C-alpha cells in the first residue's frame, strides 16, 4: 500500500478539524505542521501527537513531505500554493484559490509546468444539495440549464470576528475587510460543478457598510473595500444565468449559511431556509427532499454555544444522500463538519496524490470557481459595469479523475 507524508500549514481551529482525519487515513504515513506562533505550534503538536512541527511554510516545503495542505488566511493562499508547487509538493488549499487574477494564472501555469496535483478544499462541493443536484443532472432530470442561484449568508458576528482576531493579530481588521466576492466559491462551485460550464461575464453591485466597526471602508482594509454585501449576476457559457449573493451583514441565522437553487427546462431544485424541494415539469408535484438532505449534528447545542458563535454548519456531519460507503473505515468515530464535507475532502485529496489522478476540484475548477468573484468585485467598484471573466482553461487532454475503488 502506498503511503504519503502530509504537511499542514496554518494551525487554526479549521485546520485542527482536519489533522485527525489525515492521521487516520490508511494512505497517510505521517502528518507534520507549520505554524508561525510558537505557543500554538507547540500546543497542536502535543494535542495531536505530531513528531514534526515547523516554524514556517517555507521550512515545511523544504522538508520531505509529499504534499502540503494550506489552511491559512485567505489572501495568502495563492502565493503559498505556488511556493509549495515550486518546491515539488502536491497541494491541498482551503478556499479561495487566490486573491488576484494574476495569482490564479500563475497557479494554473505552475501546476501545468510541474505536473503536480492541486486540489481546492471547497466544502460546498460535497454538501447534500450539491450531491443531489449533480445526480439529477447526470440523469438529465433538469433538462437544459436556465438559471441558478447561490448564496453565502454569514454575518460577521457569527464566528468571523473571532476567526479573524485569532489568525490576524492586532491588525486583524486589515484582512477581515476582504471583499465578499473574493470568497465566492461556496456559491459559484454549485453552478459550475453542476453544469460543467463557466461564468463568462458579470455585473455586480455592493452594499456600503454602515456599522462603523473599522472593518469595511476605504483605508480600513488591504483592499480599500467599502462593501460588506455584494450581489452579482453572471452569464453562464451554456446560455443560462446565475445570481450570487455574498453577505457579511445579514440578519439571517436559520439553517444553512450556504444555499442554492437550480432551475432547468424540465426540473427544478429549491433550497429555502430549512426546506429542500424538487419538482418536474411532467409531474407537477412538489417533492420535499429535506429528510434525504438533512445532516445529523456532530455536537450538542451547548458545545456549539461554547464554540464562540460559529454557525451550526461547522458541526454537521453526513446526510442520507452522502456516499459514505466509499470513505475509509478508519474514519469511523472521527469528527466531520461543514455538512459532511470534511471526510470527503481529505479522502479525495489523498486518493488524488496516491493515484496520481485529478480530484474533482482540481486547479482548473478552482480557477473557474474563484475568478468570477474577483471580477465581480471589480464590477461592484464600477457600480455594476458588465465585465468579462477570463477563462483559465481546462485539464490537459487525457487527464483522469480519481477512482473510488474500495480500500
């Protein structure tokens, strides 16, 4: 059995949800970490029984690990992924893939030049609604795609203040004010992964923040970004349309913070608050599929409250529709999260490296998920001017996706 050495850069709360899964995977030989803060680095190494803990991402990339998982602040992802690839490491990277179009272009070119594997850790790809809709799409049940919508409704007070303060130090507001559309992939991945099409142009509007907390506004953050909420309308390459909302000031705390609806000429799926519905043109019947797509909770209500205001989706595990049969049995008893996605993310990345095949969220998919949001923010800064979205290409001819053979 081939086994690989994994290194993880950035040991915040999110990364710590993944360390036990990487350690438990049958194809992982060892897990190392890199963390700038000495106390955090020491505590994580002791907590998880890790033999190697590096002070920097660069030191980790200079070691003998086979692959690096990057779970750091969002604006660092592109440069850190490129550095790891240039040092011969396969890369798993939390979302988004990069913070500029130039970084995306360099990231794609580096993967193509090195022949190494890259996977973006997009949780929403494995959400029950996404699994359900891709199954319906494969069956042809939607007909022709007409319209899709995705939204990430996550108020700053629900865990974001704490997360940015935890990772950003005294200057945390400089990065907390990141444009919402620079973090679009929870929304865009639904439409792109379902249709196989690309988002080609966009018109976006922004809501100027009025809270006065020093996060959003000119001079307050690295981007001079005034917007806490943004809404974008995209043209899809298959002729359809989609709308994406990225809101950070919103009084909505019920149900999933990530939602989608898909409308085709023959069938439609709608997700509203805590209800999931499917209907077709021929039947004229509304099917409630909520039970099929509802995830069980990983934590009790008191444990969630103690976690500092994070939204409940961080603590949710699998639903009936999830293909849990293809996960390693060694994951049984280990935690999950984000609507059952954590275990699938780890397994897909390890399979990709071991099999030397592409994971579904490969670098070209990551570019297709990320670039539309970067251009959308440019449009919002121009009060909705319609702008073209660059296409960063597709996997090389003959590329194969990972197989889900039994362990």
